[in-house]
């Protein structure tokens, strides 16, 4: 029952994000707005992380299944990419590297902050 409630929370955040995006005509996808809403609920303590952790992990495990149809569709329209494949490969490599760098910098910053907090409390 707890997992079902977690799915409901995620689904309601998604629906609210889609509604906000549609009503305000924002240039952001409703799913992004919904996840920001879920993040704000988690940070405020209105929703406990335990509530959505298992359903979220289940959805992440199915991520390949969600992405696969789009990737297959790219094969159907591959002819549209003629002449721009080198640019696309450059964009893919550059964005992947930027994502890796941003993720590692964020992780390093979080580790540094946690170490500082631990030392300040006398736990280190």
C-alpha cells in the first residue's frame, strides 16, 4: 500500500507539472516542472523520501523501456539526419562530457560539504 501511495505522489506531481506547463504556456515540459514540484515537496518535508524511494527506483529500472521507442523511431527517420551526422556526434560527445563533469563536480561538492559538517560536529 505504501508503494502505491508513492506512485500516486509521483503521478500527481507529474499531472500538476503538466497542468502548470499547459496553463501558463511555459517553455518547459510538464514532467520537469512536476519533478521540481516533487523535489520541493521532499525538501520541505511534506513528502518523506521513504514514501517515493521504492516506486522511483522501480521507474528508474524501467528507464530503458521508456527510452527504447524513441530510439527505434530515430531509425525510421534516419534519412533526415543526412549531412549533419558529424555535428550530431560532436554534440553528443560534448554534452556527455559536460554531464560527466557537472555530475562529478556536484558529487565532489556534496562530499566536501558533508565532510565539513562532520568535522564541525566532532564526528570525523
